């Protein structure tokens, strides 16, 4: 049963703390993406990776970091530098690398809340 | 940045009626569009896509219409069911990345 999994479903962050959101896919997709979703706004791109060991900043990368050591995994770290981290975080993937005409499929999301 | 907007933030329809959800996009270079359905607390689910060389595409109970002249996209859902209640949003891609609309909340009245 192929798909994208994200964990945890809910995550709580204390002030000054770094937290890591997990994203795994078994679709054998090359490209993976992280988006942030806030009420009343469209999804905004944080980081994306077209291939293993390579990633690029999206529109709102400040305060976030990523790694892509394996094709199936693309974890996102929300650092203490991100002053407004409360949001719904969505991971996505596409079959081919790049941001062109490829259908993006999404994971179930992680809701991050600040204590 | 890109601006992808929806004409109506909420839409209520009777069960069995047809639903039409609209989306205006701003980049005339966009050549690929996707409609997503998102239920509360869940990730977006792909519904249907269309490329700019087409005006219409049909799926199971859904139809997407693309009017490039006025930069308008619509999603039609036939015989709307209670399970169709969700937020629907469009995405456009001018070739570099996807830009997403804010969404329309569809409520189906039994």
C-alpha cells in the first residue's frame, strides 16, 4: 500500500526548542516537498528536494532546515529561529525531480503547536 | 508572488445537486492545474488535473473547465454527496512551482 506518511500527527514545541517532523514515502518518487498551511492562506513552500543529498529553499525557508539522506525520507526541522511555528505542515512528493508538470501527492500532515 | 484566488469562500448545496467551485489564477504562463480536496485535519487529496492545452477534462463525477482567456478554472461535482463536504482548492504551475489557492469550503446539506 504505497503512500506518504508523516509523524507525529500532533507535535508540541516549547519556546527555544528545535523539533523534527518526519516524512516518509514508499512511492519511489524522486522529489519531495514541505509546505506550511495557515488558516485563510494557500500552501506555502518551505523546502524541496529533487534528488538525494540535494535540496533548495522555497518561499519561506527561514527558521527551517531539512536533510535528504535517503530517497524515501525528507525530515523537516523547525528551529528556535522560527518565531511563529504554529501551523499545519504538509509533505508532498512527485515522481520526477523538479517543479514542473508533475502531480503532487500529499501526506496526512503534522499539526505543530507551541506550548 | 503568485495569487490564486477563489470567488466564494463557502458553498452550501443540497445532496444530489451539482456543485460548481471556481478559481481565478493570475499567471498567464501557468500550464498545469490541479484540484485538491481537503477534509478537516487531513492532507489534500488529488481530485483531477488539467493541462493548458485542454479546455475540459472529466473524471468520475467531476469535471474541470479551464478558460485561459479570463484565467479561470472551475470544478464541477455532479450529484453531490455528503462525503463531498470538504475544502476544495486549486493549484497552478507556471513551470517552476505550484501556487495554491486558499480554498472553498463545500457543505452538503442532506
